[in-house]
């Protein structure tokens, strides 16, 4: 993590915590039934938008070296892909292999062929194209598939954004103006044809590029705007701020219409505003000096990978408890176990990928 942007640690930890709470809440059926449709349930469901924060933050950090006063040249696609895979694959493959095996034992899975096919598709990041992949206790791994998709197109997006006739503002404007309406058209078509493949396509469409391109484009634009004026805390220039304000106004107008479902852009736009606010406020910058917070930030990626299967195991293990004791027991046990498992995964990943140190012989005295 770059030391000159400490607030990123706070944003990362909050996004990870939000996703943990979202998955925890969805596994607590008694609590969901008690608060179904209420403010608390709505808030817990909205915490799934932590992934949008991840997307903005990922694009922001990836773009920083290629913008500003002394930018690096746009990355070479193949070399960049290798570099990114080297960063995300060790922990991912450790967790994927470990939790696939553990889940087969815990839940007594007997369809070995199905387990192996599912494992193979996730090993090559194809899970975002398979509906059944979202019906498991490692459904959250879909984000790794999306991340690889973005990694593949990122070198070309950088080149596009740096063209004088495009720039960060137009990249955001066009991606928002094209992609967000397309999402609503796909959703409407699925509602009109509920018995066909349209529903499955609509569901999977929002977990892949290009549906998520506006989120990555905003992160890239924020990086360019902030590097252009790093002395400013607000990571948007005037045009991007105006564009975001328009998106928020549209989302509020849609919310004012009775019975109108919230469009996809609503969650994304408010996440953009939240990211910018957390980036600009002084409190997150001060909190980032905490050793505990830095440690949590360091393991946040592995916590994302470990928490969902561990939640499912805790739910199974404490299933005999009464609903509310089970609620608090699973919350505490799963959070502690996820942190411990993440620490172990990170240590194992560093051990496996650490380059072999050359053996250096002790100096020998010269003979006369």
C-alpha cells in the first residue's frame, strides 16, 4: 500500500467488513424473518455494495502509476496480466483448493465429478459465467473472475483514457450513459420472459464486464483527477463532481417514484460518493495510523476469500443453538476464524511464492 494515501486502508477494511456482515446476515434466517423488509434488513442487504467499493479502489490503485506529472508508459498487456495474476492467485488458489476439500467433507458431497468440474472452472476464473457457481459457500469468488476480466482490458482502457479526445471524464460519461441503460433493458427483458434463459442471462450479466465497467471507469477517473492535484483531498475534478451529482440526482428522483425499483446505477453512484467522501475526510486519514487497522487492511483480501465458507461451517456447527444465541455465536466465531485463517493463508502464500534465496558461501581465507 502506498504510504501517501493512508485512507485507502480505512476504505478497504470497511468494505471488507460490510461484505462479511452481508453474508453473515443472509445466513441468519431467524433474524432476517424478524426484520424482513425493515431498515436493518435493507441496510444489511446494501452492504453487498462493498464489492463496488472494491472495484473503484482497485481501478484507482492500478491507474495511479500511469497518470499524473511523471506517468509510467501504459502497461504491456501480457506482462501486466502476469504481474496481476502473481498477486491475486496464491491466496485464491490456496483458499479455493482448501475450502473445496473441506466443504466436500463437511457437507458430505458425493458428486465428485461435479465438485471437480466446479473446481476446474474456478481455477481458470470462469465462475462468473455459471449460475450454479453462485449457489455455493464460495459464491463470493465471482469477484476474482471479474477482477481478471478487468485486468485483461485494463492496458487498453489506460490507453483509451489517455487519448486527448477521450480523457477520464468522457470515459466515465460514455460508460455510464451506455452501460447503465443497457443493464435496465436486460433486466426488463428478463421480467418480460421469466421462463426462458433471459433470467439467467440478466443475473449473470451484472457480475461481468461490461456491466461493471462504470465502476472501474470511476476509479480510473478518480486516480487521474487526484494525481493531477494531489494537494487536494477531494479525488474528483469539477466535471466529474458534476457528473456524480447528476447520477445521484437521478437516483433520488427514481426513489421518489412509488413502486419504481431502484435502478442498478443507484447503488453504484452512492458508492462512488461514499468512496470520495471517505477519501477526503480527515478522520479516515488519521485512523489509518492505527497498527490494528493496518494489520486488518493487510489481511483484507484473504478475509474476503475465507469468510463465506467459514460462515457456512459455523452455521452448520452451531445449528443446534437457539436462533439468537446462534446469531451472536456464529458472528463472533466466524469473524475470529476468518481473521485467523486469513493470516495463515497470507503466511502460506508468502512461503510458497518466496524466491529461493541463493546460498552464499562463507568467505575463505586466501592461502599464502
